[in-house]
């Protein structure tokens, strides 16, 4: 499993945008499509809300990639 540390410089980032910012997809729209498949988890729970607010301390997983959201 590969791990990405994402430094969050604001209160939250929307899930679809996070996937784009870390390079797992090319656009926010593609991020929404990925979330809609049910393959994304946040803190171990399947997340279907495309614009879920992801905050510092949360862990997002897609396939074999884990994104740890840390404070900038």
C-alpha cells in the first residue's frame, strides 16, 4: 500500500478535490465519479458524498492508496 501525506492549509477540502490534488484523478468531475463507485473510504467507512468535507486527522483510502490529511 502506498501512502500520501496531504498538508491541509484550510479548514477542510472536499473529497473529490482531494483526489484531484493528490493526483489520483485528473479533475474534480472524475473525482466525483470515483466516489460514486463506492470504492473510497474515509476513516474506514465507505463514503458516497462526493463533496464530503475532509479535515485534518482523517484518512482517505482508494484501492491501495492511503491519504493521510495533516495540518500544513
